[in-house]
C-alpha cells in the first residue's frame, strides 16, 4: 500500500515538473508595457509598446496575447492585424529571423483606440504548443482603415437632431423659449390649460418627435456602448439599417409618450385635476429633453476620443438621467402644491399613481 502511494506521489511530481518545464515563464514583459495617450478633449490611449529581448534564452519562445482590432508592428513593419482576440506562441528564433539575425532588441508596438494593458500580454519562457495566429498576417491596408459604421451613424443622427432643434427654434420661437431654455426649468410657473387640445397641436407634435428621436438615439447608444449585444446582429448591415433601427425606436418612444400622457389623463380625471394634466406631462418632457441633450454631448465627447470604458460612461449617464427624472417628479410635487386645492398627501398619492409607477417600470426595464 505504501509502495503504491509513493509511486503515485512520484508520478504526480513528475507530471508537475513536466508541466512546469513546458510552461515556465522566464521573463514577464507585462509590467514593462508602456501605454501612450493622445491628448485632445480628454486623454485617450492609442498604442502600447515594449522592447523584446532577443539575446537571452535563445531556445525560448514568446507567448503573445492581443485584443481584437489591434494592429501589431515589429520595429517599423506591420506584422499582423488581430481581427479578434488573438493568443499564440512564437519562438525567439522566428522573431529573430523577422528582425534580422543580428537584432538583439526588437520593439513591439500595438495600435488600438482605447487599448488596455490588462488585455495585452507578452511573456518569454518555455510553453506548450499554442494556437496559430487568428488575426491574419499580411492584412490588406483597406482593413486597417475600415470605418466604424456605428460612430458615423451616431454623429449623423445627432446632427439631424440638432438640425431639427434649430428648425424648431425658427418655426416656433415662443414655444422654444419655454421648452428648451434651461432657465424655464427653474421658473415657479405651472400654468393650467385646455389639456388634450394642446397635445395634438403642430408645435407639440414637432417637439415630441424631436424628443422621441433623441430618446431613441440615447437608448441605441446605451445598448451598443454598454455592451448589451441586443443590436449586434444589425450593426453590420450598413448605415441604412442603423437609420431604420433609430427611426423605428423614435416611433416607439413617441407612441410610449402619448400612452404616458393618456395614463396621466386617466388619473387626472379621477382626482379632478384634468386642467393641469398637460402642464404636468410637458414639464417632465422638457426637463428630460434638456438633460438628454447635455448627456449625449458629453457621451459623444468621450466616444469620439476613443475612451476605453464607454460602458461605465453610459451607465453613469443612464443613472444621471433617472436621477433627474426623479428630481423632476419631486419638483413637480412642489409646483403643484400651489395649484391643487386639496391636501398634500392627496397630491402625493396622485403623483405616485401617475408618475412614480411609470418611473419604477422604466427603472425595472433598465435594470432587468
């Protein structure tokens, strides 16, 4: 029994030593990787570089890992383009042939917008056989200059939204002053009106169209940049497909906005507040419109600079949007106290039914 146990132990030790010999790291270059940034609106990482020692351990190999869509240079020459996350092993001898027999040190440079050192690895050692290069060697120059259709779409769509805002200002200057000026949110006025008739006027429909298009664009950006993957299958079909998705989303948000007004209208009739239902609805719409414009400008600023953690930026933007929405509901409560004839707890009950319930549904959809 003891002999069998000793034999098993010896076998395990030999297997460990065999694995160690074939996966032994001699030099870890990861702490030596230097990330360089470009400084425009905000700092943005664009390349990583490290010098490879080709003199020591001539029988060793390099274990290399590159993130997707990165161009890898050895010295001044393009070596490969990693179209997907790529990991492989190459011998020191092969690298020396690429750099020249007398080469003792070879600079390795990786170009990628928003490159992160955590997704890049360079190690020298004795390794098991690795996978072949997946990125494709001698990639055509056209692939390196491939445009991002999503970025082009987001810029084009936002320009369209801004053009519609400018057209709205020219066509309805009086409504523009009360609807899109930030100072209007801090006014103590809360006017009564004829409710339903106003909703279907040309100026309000135009305003709701712009609001819905901006909401759709913000939702598209959140789904794409936060990495949810819902729209990934449509992103490769070109600009026309993206525009169709955006406009379809705008129609959906417009229908949801009118349903939200109908929801408010029902509770306003129940609580005998049908004279202020439109003012209540429009106050929150214009508040959200302004915060969406500001948030999207900030998001585009980070995105165009190649900021790596766009998922965090979008999560912060959505959280800020929801916070403003909630603050708008409580400010609505404060403004309506001066207009509503019954006690505050009745008003709070009305706002819980007409505003907080839809708000909680939206939060649940986003969190879920």
